[in-house]
């Protein structure tokens, strides 16, 4: 507001206040007399007393309203003066080239500071660049750029974790207050596309009347917008998550798996370890919607495949003990998957544990029969027989005796 406008506003407030004061003065001179009342309560109330009481009440209301109006006018004039001073201060601070950091706002400026970088040793320009090291201590592929999620400030980025109990990062609250909000965010994160309101109502409350569940849905959508801000996108009747603003762990998992497929064996193991580190528990734990069951099976199968592949790489690097640990973890996730058991059989054979190979195969056969009524696959059975034949030295068996040969001829 310019100077003329502020002066005009202040003059208008002063004139209005003066008018109200004059009205109060006139009202004081015209104040009605106190009405007479009978000395006894049993006597009837005269008409003059009733009329005087009403006049007194009307005068009192008029005076009170004038006082309230006068107080507002005075406050408005005072705020106009304070607003002018505040505008001057704001203009003075805006004209500075650099902000002044004091003890009250140091956190605002400290957020923008980059974390310190520790550099070990000195190198000349002719020396090659050092390899980047992943989270698990393995080198990253050549030409690979460290992702934002691998740095220490990833915990402060706005995102959603689904590979375990649902958790929000970068928000004041790690968990939504409503269960419907958690299910809504998890469903949108899994779908990776705009989803209509009708589809969301059916996913969150299958079989319920949409007219009754609509109110709960809008409450969940409102809470999601408060938590995620502009990252929670609504376009007409569809809802989506802006993955440019959000860091979602299942996206990181897919990206690391894709990079591992194109890497060599050494770097592949490091990328797989980083992918496995994203799992903080059972996927989508705490989400009890019907659609989560199939998604939990899919994510658990991906985790078991990564464990089995990491164990294979360990076995190729002559680390049978490490391969056995990966195989045991993968087998515990999915009892019907025989590939971790095959890996465990090979690791036990590499360690020279012939009895352990036999015990593991017999345990697999017993569990498959009891739980599913099945037998081990032909591939597992052939592997088991081959490993036993290698351990028993099948090529060095003694030739059959003559008596045994005659006995076999007689039976034939």
C-alpha cells in the first residue's frame, strides 16, 4: 500500500472514532431514567415501568455496540501504523544481498549445507578415478553415478517405504493416523499409474456401498495430501503419486535389479546387496487389504531370487559358507522354491559335508510331501545323486567278484 493510501486509511479511522465518541456523548445526555417499580412483588407491574425498562435496555445495547466499534477503530488505526513499520523493516531486509544468520534461524540455512566429504590420500591427474563403494562395501559399476538414496541424507527425503512396515520419510509423522490413508498410499505406490476413485473405493473397501465409504475415502485423501503435499496428485477423478518428488523403495529395488543384470559378477553382487538392504521386514506389513496378498508374494519371491543369486555368486567366489547362509535365508522365505535348496546342496558338497547333503535332501522331500503332497523335482533329484556320486568316488568302485557275477547270471 502506498503512502497516500495509508494516510487516508488512518484519517478515515480517526474520523470514524470521533463520530462514535460524539454518538456516545449524545447517548449519555439522552440516557433514560431508571423506571419505577412497585414496592411489593405481588402488586401488578405498571405499563410505565415496562416501557422504561425497554428504553433502558435499548440504550444499554446501543452504548455497548458503540464501545465495541470504537475499540475496533482504535485497533485498526494502531495496526495500520504497525503494518507500515513492518513494511519498512521487510523492505530493508529484502534490500540486503546476504541474509543475516542469528541464533534463531540457523536451522533454515543449515539445511542447505552439503555434508562434508572425506577424501583419503592424494592422487595426480594421471591416476585413474577411485571406484565408488556401495553400502555393503562392494564397488559400484564403472560410470555409475551414486543415487540420492545411497547418501546419508536419504533418510530426510520425502518418500514411502513398503518393503517392510509402511513408513513415511521426510514427514513429521512416520505413520498416517488413519489405516485407510496407509492403504491408499500403498495402493498408489504399487500401481505406478493414475487410479480412479471408483477403483480405489473397491480396493480399500471391497463390497461396501460407495456412498457410505466415500466419506472415509475423502478423509484419507485429505490426510494424504497434508502428509505429502504436492506429491499427492489429484487430476479430476483420478489420484496418483508424483514419483519425481517421492522416493519409493520399490522403485529403488527395480532400478538396482536392472543395474545388476547389466553388471559383471563383482559389481552385480554389490548391487544385489544394496537391493536386499532395502527390505526392512515383511513387505507391506500392517496393510490388511485383499490386494496386498498377491503383492506380498511377488515381493517375497523377488527377495528370495536375489538371495539365491547372491548365494550363487558367493559359491563362484569359493565362499561356500556365505552361499549357505544366503540359501538358508531364501529357503525360509519360500518353502516351495527348490532353487535355494539346490544351492544349499551344492554349498554343503563344496564344504565336504556328505551327510548334510543327504539330510537336507531328505528334509526337503519330507516337507514337500507333508505340506503339498509333492516330491522333489527331477532337477533337484539329479543334482542330489550327482553330488553323492562325486563324494562317494563312483569311478573308484571295485569290480564285482566272480561269485557275484555268477549269482547275477543265475537270476537272469
